[in-house]
């Protein structure tokens, strides 16, 4: 496949269904540089962008009927919008295809794609195909010079779409060289002195048996690229991103969502350093003709593109204002909904709803003892340093013996300057910690969600708490009295009472009281009685689509964690549509929606046999929005859902809706 055909390939259908990365993306057509020809693959250079276009009236490529690709430069205004374009370079532009390009940080070196040339003449491979190569050049006094054919090029395959890492030591590109996964794969080479090392395939988390191309490596280490081969791509070219783990390996690629991917080809995304502005290419409806370049802005920063910042936490005694040495600190990165899913300190649990037997799926904090393994401890000056990401929120947990634990939010959103200093003032304790484990007497299995009652033997005041998934409870007791502690749970005999010694004012002491529960009739203790309700948010969908939306993804993540905790749990996923469309279409759509939720859970380690997906179509409309009834989009959305029903966890349970849905408008009264 030659480069021009690859760049122009269109899709008849395209999914708009994957999750959008951010909810506040502003996208504008760069109309000053777009035409009825092809404009694509911009790259930052000086105070503007260099991009590829067929707008010049040069020689015609006989295979496409369009002029050969040439490079243009356009300065940008203060808002990032490109202005009038001009030809980029007489030395780089030629009578064959050039572009895309990449530049070194200082702009003195360029890497660019060009048709395979030998002595100024295109050179074909054994199958008479003219491929592409990657070349480099250095900036001279008047133009680019010293054009070099890079060592990993070949006459027998294509190498194109270079992207140089910000430090200049890695070069990413796309190629159909032998040994890949098929089609075009993305590779990386490391700089070795004055040359480049052997290309390394980025692996199956990025590459597929189809096409992966147009890579862009961001300063954060996130890779952006285009693909038509990933499972969540239903046709054409979509934009994807992949972050790296702690070892530098690329994680599974994520579709960038409907704000970046249309029902046509979308490719060539680039992003500024702080992740707030960039450009990409699309031949979506509403453009000037073929591929157009679009500007986008994300004020809070595009997800996955945080650039490191320095953070300093300083801890003091609230009264004396003296720095505290040896304070334990945990720093947890917040998820998109503002919560942290760190499994070491937080847990997904079925918790009772006040005043009823209903259960709710909640994120709860584990015992404070989890801070025994802190990320950092403060020094003699009460300080500790952390690496932070830009445009993120963190939960900061601070603990010191004899002091109350402190939990606060640390935000880097909108902050550019390092270091970010956070001061914490700890209060001395006025009560003593009591903790313990509730377990089954014979088997030693811990009992989660047990009710623990603690009675003050002086005042007869009773306080209650519950055990977490590890069977652990933790609370705080006032000094001057002793306490009686007991535990109970449905399906168990109440525990025997245990007494604490008199609590003294040395609040550094921890009182440990463990209790045993005996199951009634030998039954297991985690049984959920018939009729118990689990309160979950519903999983909503966009009209005509079956992707998992952001809120639903978090619900399914919590559900997968719950199913791992309760290995006997089996669920039914019944998916529903609104009334718009034919019965046959809605039935098929609901099956796809249930299957999407099923695949999501299986991908997160839940056994497929424990999940029963059902497509219900429009059979169970939840409001008045049936065929022929005029309703708002919000009212229709209320019917597009997947309900999660627990069909086995010792006893069957049912589902109750946590939300009340949108207000239904009585059209007859209008």
C-alpha cells in the first residue's frame, strides 16, 4: 500500500461509541489552511505548525489523481488558530510525496517521510511498489541541509510517520517491515551516538494485524496514534492513546472517544506540553472537502498527559506549630470521578442503607493500619517530597502516633509552577483507637459487613461500626471508662461480649479486641437473604449506540471488584433500549449493549460463565415514552440502560433503581 492511499482511506461506517476523554473539549475547523484538497498531520514548529497538503499545483500522482503531498507552514494566533499558509521548504519539498514530519525540541533537526528515492528517482520494491522512507535533515543558514536516509529504512518495505521523543533519544514510526503483527505496526528506535539502533515493535497493546500509524509521543510519555485494528474500532481509522506502566511498557490502547473520532477517518493528533491544546486530522462531515485539520482545546488538560511536577508536604503540630518528624504519608491519585480506587486503602463493599435491609455498592476506607506502609515519612523539618502529575487531584493521607489522621485533597489542576507546597496541621488525639477482626469461630474465615456494638460502661452510650472486606473494624474510644464490645450479623449467632480495660489518656495505645461469630445451622456467613436489594446506578447509553459510558464504566469496575470478592456471585445483565426504531433493530441493539457490558467485565477478570447477558429491546419501557409518544432526549435516555441483577450469591436478590429518572412531562396538559 502506498502512502497516499493509506492517508486517504475512508470508512463506510465508524463507531462513535467509545468514551470521550474529557467532557469539555472545544473543537474548531482550521479554515484558514483547509481547502477542498487534503490537509493533514500537523506538527508544532516555531510559533505555528507544519502540515501536509495537496493544495499545490504540482505534479500529479497517477495513482491518486491528486498532486503529490507537500509541506506547508502556518503561523498561529494567540488562541492557537492557524493563519495563512506558505510553502515550508524548497529543499524538503520535491516532486514526490513528503510528510508527515517531526522536529527536535530546539527545531534544528527535522525527520520526515518521503517516497523511496535513489539519485532523485523513485525506487520500487520487488513487487514494483514505491514505498516510503524516513529521512533526517539539519537546519542550515537558509534552508534544511544534510538530508540523510536513516539506517532502518529498506527498499523492500515502508517506513514512515516519524515522531521524535522530547528528549531526542527515541524515534517512533510506522512500518510494514517483516516480523510485525500484520499490516502496519508502530516501532521505536533508540539513538546510539550518531546513529539509530534496531527498531523495536511496541507490542500487542498498541499493534494489531491491521494498520497502526501516525504516532505522536507526548512529553508525558503517552503515545497517540491511529488504528483500524483494535476490537473497539468498527471501521475506518480511529485515534487511540496508550500510557506506560512503571517499567515503561505501553498499556492497552484506549479509543479517544466520540469528540475526537467521527464516522470518517481521524488521525494525526498532536498535543502541547501541558495537554490543553492540540490538532488532529479528520474527513468528518462539515469540512471543506477531503481531510481537514482541526484545532482542539481542553482547559483541564487531556487525560493521560500529565507532565511531572514537584510536590512538598510539610506537617506540623496544630498547637505548637512545630514540624513533626516521621509522619506517615500516602498519596493516592484520584480517578475521573474524584475518588481513588487504590485497593490498599479503599474497598468496594455492600453496605446497608439506613433504615432498611437494602444494600448499596460503596467505596469505603479501610483501617488506618494501612498507613503502616507509607509512601514517604517526613524528615526533621517535617517535610516529604513527591512527584505529581499536572491537572490531577490526589487524596493525601497523613498519620502520626498520638495524632488524629488527616485526609485532604491535593490538586494540581491549573498549576504550572513547581514545587507545589501543601501544609498539614495535625491535632493531638482525644480518644484511643480500638480495632479487631471478626471471624468465624471454626473456619477462621473473616466476616465482612458485621455490625460491631461498643457500649460505654460508664454512660451506657452505644456506638456502632461495621467490619470491612477483611473483617476488620476500627473506631475511637474516650478515656476514663471501660467498654463492652459485641458483634452480630444476620445468619450468625451473636458473639460473646468482650471487655476492654479502662481506657487511659495515653492515646498512643491501641486496644485490640477480636470476636468470633458462629453461623446458624452451619450456613456460611456471607449469605444475602431473599429480597435483599443492591442499589446501583444504571448503565446508560447514547442513542443507537452500545459503548460503555464513563459513569457506567465506574459502576462496572466496582461490580467486577465485588464479583471477585464474592466468587459465588452470578449476575444477569438485561439491556434495554428506548422506543425509537423498529422492534427488530432495538432487540439487536440491546443484545449488543448487554454483550458490551459482558465483555467489559470479562476483560477485568470475571469468569464469563458467571455473567448472563440478555437483550430485552424496548419491551420494558420505564416511563411513558412508548411508540408514538413525544419525549425529551433525557426521558428517552432513562430507558436506554443495562440493569444488573444478582441471580446467585447464596440467595437471589433483586435490583432497585437509585435514581428517580427525569421528570415526565404530561404532553396532554401543554
